[in-house]
């Protein structure tokens, strides 16, 4: 655990160093922890570009206007995208790659399964699976060439890191409706994200990237329009001891996105900025070769209209390989 005093000091020191020229992409970060993180990072860098990716351009524009007050030297670009729709994700990626040659920070805070509900997207994917796994990983894969060109790039997914549990190995894509429930969706998206990050971090071209899969724990939310969460059942007199404020959560994730608390690689991060060791479940799936398998999930959906091709990775005895389009430029 990293004390909040140390986190605040590190962030303040980083801000005083007047870092410039960052390119930051924040997706699904117009509320809650994602927004708190965006707000804090925007005060810590100067003369930088922030892409705010989300489905509601009115809300994103309002946020961008507010950020201009706390980070006036930065530029804020609103990009409309629905992260559960792969075509929309591709368009957002094209918006970024068409105007910049690098990405220093990518942060995404997918909605929980309870917020998504059990329904299919127009592309035939489960909404939660798409928004929590397919969309984020497709966006990351599309931005990899730009992340590869950054000096100290960081990828942060605020989902459920460190909570990996065994999944239904006979229906890894949860194609059968009988297997599709909240518990299964959380287990699958959690495990797949950790495995995918480990797979990406193992490739030589990405060994300078920090892939962070975080679990936020109990965080005070300010909106009353969202579904109930575990925090709602914590007695008020105990909340100040177990529930973190949005401000502290944002402070901590800004710290993870700018500090050197961990070296490049794939990591699970706890709510108190602690690095979580790989649990027995994650180790087993790693040893059994699942990091590669999660990249070819598209085969399980061959009849669907969207034909997702995340990185065109295949299983090879020689190990992972990037498709030509996503290999970093030769030095």
C-alpha cells in the first residue's frame, strides 16, 4: 500500500516538473473514477492533448470546458464513440491515429456488468462483454503503434484486476444464453483482461509499456441514477473507514499513470496503489497458454456480422507475433 500523503507528494512533484507534450486518451471516463483520474492528470501536465472518448458528446464537451480552467495550456478533443460497438471503436481509434504519432497515456474505466445489463448489441455481442473486454482491447490494439512510439507509455484499465477466478472453459465467449449471467461475465472479462495484458507485455515491441489492470474497491459515487453497488449496503457510520472518495481514487490512478512505482510489464493494481501478486487462478491460466487464446476469441464468433480481428494474432509454437500493421517501426 502507498500512503495517500506519498501519492499526493509524488503527483505534486510531477506537476512542478512541468511535463509537456503528452498525448492522453481517456475512454469511458466522463463520470466516476475515470473522470476523477482525468481531472487530476489534466492538472499535472502542460501543453498536452487529451482525447475524451465517450458516447455523449454534450457531456464530454461540458467536461472539456471545465478542464480548460484547471489545465488551461492543454487541448481537449471530444471523440464520440460507443465502446460496446466495434465499428464505433474503430472510428475513435482512426480519429486519434490520424492526427498524432504517439500516445503516452491510455486510460479506460468500463462500466460494470450491473450497469450494462444482459443484452446484445446491434453487432450481436453481449453488451457487457463488448464494453468491458472487446471494446477496450480493440481500442488498445488499434493504438499500439502509437503507444510503441512513446517513451514511457502506460495503459490503465480500471475494472477488476486481482480478482481473477476460474471461468467456464467450455463456453469462453458465453455464447450459450444459459451461461450468460452477471457472475460469469465478470469472471470472464476480469480474467481475459489480465491475460491479454500479460500477452501484450510479453512481446519485445511492447516491453517498455506498463499495462495496469486495476480494481478500484469501494469508492464513493455521487450520482444517484446508477444501479445499486455493494457500497450502498455499507452502514453510513462505517463508510469513512472502508469507502474511498472519488478525489482520492483519481489521485491514486493519476499516480499510477505518471509514477515509476512499477517497472514496464503487466500488473494488477489494488485500490491503495499496491501491486497485487498473481493469484493461483491467473498463474494456472498463464501456464496453460490462455494468454494467446484470448486473442483468437473471434473464432468463437465466426458467424457474427462484425468479424472482429483484434490483432490478427494466431497461436504459434514460437510465441506471439504482431501483424505487420501493428509492428512498431524499425529503429
